[in-house]
């Protein structure tokens, strides 16, 4: 399979800036500062960060080949108590506040990363 890299004419972009296409369809940004304040609280045993627990629960391939890219960002300036701020590329105007200890399958379904049927199948 050939990699698809789309280059725009250099006269349209300032020198040194280029565009590269990826396979990712969705970007999920998880606040790293909120995750540190909560001290994990997700996944098996409640010791993993939300980003790590989501990646493991969704069984995503390496980030270069993944259709869903989950990244930890800097502070989103929301700072909820005992919760983590999360936003997606689907609607960046919405910031989800995920309480500590929420089931990762429920978080993935609420963010639109899996359907409710997939979530129920994985829970059994």
C-alpha cells in the first residue's frame, strides 16, 4: 500500500510549513493536568490515566495507523474536581467532564468512539 502524502504548492504556504495526511479520523484530547490531579482512577484497578485506559480498552494500533488518535494535552483551563476534561475533534466546542472511576466503555460510547452495541458486547 502506498502512503498518501498530500503536498500543497509552496506558494500557498510559508516556507517550511507542509501538510501531511494521516489515517486518523477522530482526535481525542485528554487534559494531562486533570489526570495528574485525579491520580489515575480509570481502567483495571483504577490506576491508569484516562488516555491510557481508552487506548487499551479500544485496542488501538500504533498511533500512525490508528483511526482514533488519543493524546494528552496541557491544561484546558476547566479544572473540574475529581474529574478529567476531555474534548474530541467531532465538536471542539464541547468539553466533557469525566468523573473519576467512570467505566472506560461508557466514556468511549459517550465520546462517540464506539456504538452502544459494541459497548454492550465488550462488557459481557
